C-alpha cells in the first residue's frame, strides 16, 4: 500500500507486533510513532543522530541525549512513552532478514489466502461484509454460538460480535490447510486450490509505487548464516553484563539469570492471544495470581495491577488511582502534588499528565527532604493537597530517616503518599512501602525483580495499593481486571507485557523470602564497600547520619573542572578499562551515580574500584602539570584499536597507557568501536530515515 506519509498523514502510530514479535498474552510489543520531518524536534523520547568521532569516522548516538525529564521536569514529554527497545530490535531484524521483497511476498500471501477464504464463504452462501480488507474478514452467520462450539473443538479462536457476526484474521503463519479447516467449521470439507487467480483488491490510487527499505542492510542478509553473522557483528560492539560490571545508578543493572530467561522463549507463553478464552489461559492466570500475591507480601499492600508497562506508566496509573479516590470522596479539587527535589526525574511530568499541579519540596544540605519546608507546604496547600510523590530511598542514595513523619504529615492534611519504587531493591525484606506509611507504589520489575532492561525495554511498572485505593485499580474494556470502581485502562493489554512476568515469577520463586532479603542486604553492603574504598580519592556527595549510603552513591567530580577535566572525560576513560560508565550528571550535574547491585562479586567490584582510583591518578597528573591539559588520556578517551595500532603515534603518553592502563585489562580487552563522539554534531544531524551509506562518509551535513 501507499505509505501514510504519501497519503498526507502528519503523524502515524502503530504496533510492530506483526514484524516477528510473539503475542505473549499481550506483550511486550514495540509500538511506533512516526511524524513529518518538520515535527521531529517535538518527538517525545529519543531519536538517533549520526555524528563523527575524533578520528573523523561516523558514529551513531542518541540525539539530544540529556535526560530531558530530569531537566524540564513537569514540562517533560519523554516519560509518556516506554521505549521497548528489545522488541524494536526484534522487529527491525525481521525487516533486515526478509527485506522489501520478502515483506511484500509475505503480505501478498496473507492477502491471497484471505481472498481464498472469502471465495470459500461465497460458495457456502455466507455473507462477508468487509468491502475493503487486507487480512481480516467479517462474516454474518445464523447462530454464532453454534459456530463457536464447533470452532473451539477444532482448536480455532474467532472474534465473536454480539449480532451474530464473526471476525477472522489471517497472518503469515496461516496455510491452505488452515483455510480449509476454517471453512469446514462453517460447513464444508472440500479442498480448495491455491492457484485461483487472485489480485490485490485495492484501489489503484492506494497502491504504492515508491521504493522502501532501500538501505543495503535490508538487502543483504537473507540467508540464515549471513543474518547470524550480522547480528553477532552488532553484538560485538556492545559492552554488556557478559563483559563487566555496569554500575549505572538508578538503573539497577544486575544478573538476569538464564533460568529466569529461558521460559520467555516457550511457545506456551509466547503464542497466547491476549483475549483468548479464559479456559485456555489457566496457566497464565495461576502465574499472575501467584505473582500478585508475592508482590503484595513484599510491599505490605492489598491490591496489585500488573497493567502498567513501565515505571513512568506506573507513576501515571498510581496518580490516576489517587485522583479517582479524591473524586469518589467529592474532593476533585485536590490537585496539588508535592514532589521533593530529590525525587525520581519522571515524577513531575507524570503528575502533570494526571492533571495535577506540581509544588517542589526543597532538599537540605545533606540531600534529604527538608521536613520543615514539606510541613510548611503541606499546611499551605492543605485544602488542595492530593499527594506526595516520594522516592525511598531517595535518588541521592540516602534513606530518608524522617520518612514516617513525612507520610504522617501528608495524611494529616488529607493527602495520600505515592512512593516511587525505583529503588525498591534497597527495601525488599527489610522494610516496605506500607510500613513507612505510603498508600501506593510502583515497582520496576525490570530493575528490582530482574526483567532485563533490553537497551531501554521491555519494562514493567505494576502498582501496589492499600485498601483505600484498591477499588480504583485500572480496569479493562474486554477483560475483568481492577477494582469495583476501576479507572480506565492505562495499557491496551489487561496484564501489560504479560509474557515477561515469568522472569520476575521465576526470580522470586527461586530466591524465596530469605534470598530476596539477603539480596537487599548485599546491594547496600556492596555500595558501602565501594564508597569506603573510594574514600580519600573521591568525594561522596550525600550520606546518612551514620555516614552510610543506601544501595547507590553519588561521586562528586565537580572539583576536577579546575584542571579542565569534566565528568564526561571520566566516563569515556572508563571504556578504556573495560567498564560502562556510571550514571552521569544525574541527579546532580557533574557527578557519577554508582550502583553495584547485589549481583557483583567482590573481585569485580575491586577491578572497578582500581579503575576509578587509577583514573583519579591520571587526573592528578593533569592537576600537577605532569600531563597536558588538552592532550591527555582522559580528553582523548576512549582509544579504539584503530587509533592504538595506527602507523603514527604523536600523543605525549604511550600506547600502553592508553589501551592497557592496568594489568587486568589485558586479560579481556573490550575495544570501543568509535573514538570520542562530537555530541553537538550529532544533535544537528538527526536521522529520521535510513540514509544511503555514502551519506555517512560526508564530513558535513546541512544543520537542522
């Protein structure tokens, strides 16, 4: 078909599930959002920019990559979407393997089989009511209940409308035998011929003439072996948990055990339609019920909704439930959300999305919530106070020691407490959201409960609530979920990305209560071990009253600016040591936020600590004038294999110092693919479509 853009559309949304992604009882799936070139700067989330590195080579990077929700806060748009990157990769590889001709053949075959099915209905005297169709027919029958009984005995699921109409969709897995089976249910067992003269049933004005997927990547890898090598080549460019510790604070990059991951590949989980009859999904229901029970025990709450597909969506769902609670009490005017400056960055934008007005609560000098300021603002807005959004422990890596007093203050003024569960892995088994006095929290199953991040997704952000809010948990138009006064669905599937729930289910089942509690203890212990080992080399920005951090810490790198060293230089240099950088400049600019998790053994943490200490020595060389302010290992990091092995070496430090700064690096060197990337160039050159390869070799593009 002609592309939506050629038809004159300004914006197109859709789902890429049909590009090789399993149904999974509702997900995870990657939706897409496409718009005209002129609107690209307004797109929520991130798009890719083509930049150049220090050697003049092309390098891809996220354009405008500053975490917008943490800078713009209540004006942010990026948290309205959850980036299901892993699913996007699956869908894109489907296009890479099949290419433009393969995709067209698949579509043509589906449409041809659908025409054959329509011809069969016509021969049976059954009315097909869709004048225009691609893969879906709607037929009119005398008694759909009788048809349903016969269909389900034949292991076929159709869509049944209330007026004796039936909907039937075909896809690329459908064959001639399936068409014959469908027709036999409707009244014939006659074999049909696939050689019927079938033509595309579309108006000429709708048929596409322009080319698509013209980039070589979609026209090269059409054998299984070539496809395997292409994927492996891409994989080799990524530094992942299989190489070394990833210390991203607030992201909780921990072990995703193989035993937890394997069930995701089972067809019994992947090949279930989200709206299959209830008696066909009893296994899913048992798993979901058990998982909900466990999450209630862990949080101390009484109600759970697994519907939200991300932490940000969980925030939104929790706030909408709070809003429904106030409306049910005839207090719809309660719309003030108090949000501490130390809160997770998506909180303010979620509050605005839920129709609330944000009032920021200050932090004190130690990074904790300023309780006096909170009490003053709770009193000031007591007649309109809806809720407090609090992250516990805070994003500053500190347990708020006044948390119970804080929650009591909000309740005394008629508000409720939303606890952001982003850092729940520092609570499990030791305390709980209910214990501190919260009313609702979301949980990041892709963090605390071991679903992998997948480069940005799949994520899951279920909410847990107390008895006050349980009646308002999200419902669904087609499947009974939520409470008796349920808010409308926040996701298109009743239980969100249901197929990946098995990962958290397996994790909790295998860990048990003792294992989960020990994991929490270890995550806090590991963070404090790193903090103490770095003492004297780096300044730790915030700690509790006893000098301890929670499960993560903020390392202050701002003093190094005097020597011309930025926090980004440290992040890039860590790549030469084989480590992914910690979280940079969040929640405080010029800092590193480090979270080791419970998964890392002491030996790996020691290597990471050695790397940071050695980098501190390299900074000291610049401070003392032993290394040039501009031409030093930090400013030139990372060093690629091409740079190290070049015929000429004019830098004032050795190749050995650049590539193998410590002995352990030699054992398993990870080579960065590109040198230091020009961020400004990448922000000017957004890529909204696949350019020809030769375009990437140009040294300059038209700024946008």
